[in-house]
C-alpha cells in the first residue's frame, strides 16, 4: 500500500527551521497535535510520497478532532510558509493517496479518519 512510502516533515518555524517532527513510514491521523506539544506551532512542511509523488494528501485542521478550518495539500511539495494558516494547526490527516473534497468533508462531519492509517489520540 502507498501509505508506507509517505514522508512528512513538520517545522515550527518558517523556512524549515526550529523544532521538527518527522513521519517516515505511512499515513497518520493526529487528533490533537498537543500529543506532540506541537499544537498551533506548524509554520512550514515538506510532504512527499516516495513511490508515487502525486499520490499523497495532507489535511490540516485548525481545531482538534479534525474540526475547524482546513488547508489541503495534494501531491509532493515543500511549503516554506503556511501564510494565513501559520501557527493554526491543531490536528491533521496524512494519507498516501488523493482524498476527495467529499471524503475530507465526511472526516470533518464524523471525526473519523480513514481506516488504513495510524490514529494518534492524546
């Protein structure tokens, strides 16, 4: 499954600086970034799928439990500054495929992440 090839680096500073959290193996759903002491600290990121560069989705949520405003990234990319979403992320979902807008809306409605990924709760 493509989730094993997903890579994500989160940084607390712009331009990939300050504190870093690295996910190297698979998709993940983090209900509350407070579990990593990273709530409302995300400022820049690097996202990729090592095997299929266009098959990866990262959804950032402004509130815990996949609620609030969202910012969606599809495909491998580097983001040196989250702009208006800087320091607003409280939960996230990362998968090694492209989630549709309706799938993301369903996650927001139900608070339930996709089944084939690691779910981290605080």
